[in-house]
C-alpha cells in the first residue's frame, strides 16, 4: 500500500462511524476490565482518539489538495 492510498483513505473516511465504533469498544473494554468509572474513562479515551482522527483527516485532505 502506497502512502497516497493511505492519505486518500484518511481523507475519505467517515469520522462518525469510527468514533461510534471506538466508543462501543472502549466502553466494552473498560466495563469488562472492571474500571470503577468506566463511562468517564470511555468518553475521555474516545475523545482523544476522535481528536487524533480529525487532525489526521484534515492533514490528509490538505496533502491531497496540495498534490492535485
């Protein structure tokens, strides 16, 4: 897989679906691990990942626009 393909995938990915999937799996993980405040930890962890994905998507869109 070339870097251009990864950049294109990141630019076109659906952030909402990714965040919902992350929310579900983080919730499941922290609940199964028995974390006392699993809901709060789930929301914080999902927020961090969502911010990272949004930044990656913005950078990849800018790179595609620059190379076009």
